């Protein structure tokens, strides 16, 4: 099993960030650009990965009471992940993403995963920042 984790501080309350990350229709706005999530019958989703040009059945659960988003492959159990939002005071939050690959063939490699995590968190932070600025302005 290979695991990766990355965190980023964002300028918003946890509830605002969680609203952004848990909206299935807006996942594509911050997830890696090579992943496309299509909602089916929640919590079931299909994830299309451009790298492999494959669709994979997955589960996606939003746990608002815990400010946590959890996901994983449905049938083969080769991949899971979670995103946790935690308030850190003064209107800021820390967002942590954790990925676990149980099947080495599903793992795109450390450099690719770290780049994807960093880019996704940057994109999410930018969207959160714009949303906060628009609400204030």
C-alpha cells in the first residue's frame, strides 16, 4: 500500500470550504483536470481518468458533521481517499487530502500524485478565496 497526504491553509470557515468540496457538480473545478466525476445514485459515482481512458465505479460520501469527504473504488478496492476540513481560528481552515493506493497498478507514482494534490489544493484555495471575496464585496 502507498499513501500520500497534503495540507493547505485556506482563508475561509470550514463550512464554506466543505460546501465547495462536497458539491458533486463542482468537483471538476478543483480536482485534477485528468479526473472527471459523474454522479449516479449517491453515494455511487463514476470516475473517468484521462491517463488510462477508463471509467471506474466509485463511492463518494460527504460527512458534514465531521467536515469530511470520503471516496474509494467500488468493486476492486484498489484506492481510497479522504479530505478533511478543520477550522484553525480567525476565519481560516486547514484542508488535508489523504490518498491510499492498495493496488500498485492504480498508483500513478509519487511525483504525479504530489503534483496533482498540490494543484488541486491550489485550485480549491483560489475558488474559496473568490467565493469569500464575492460574498464580502
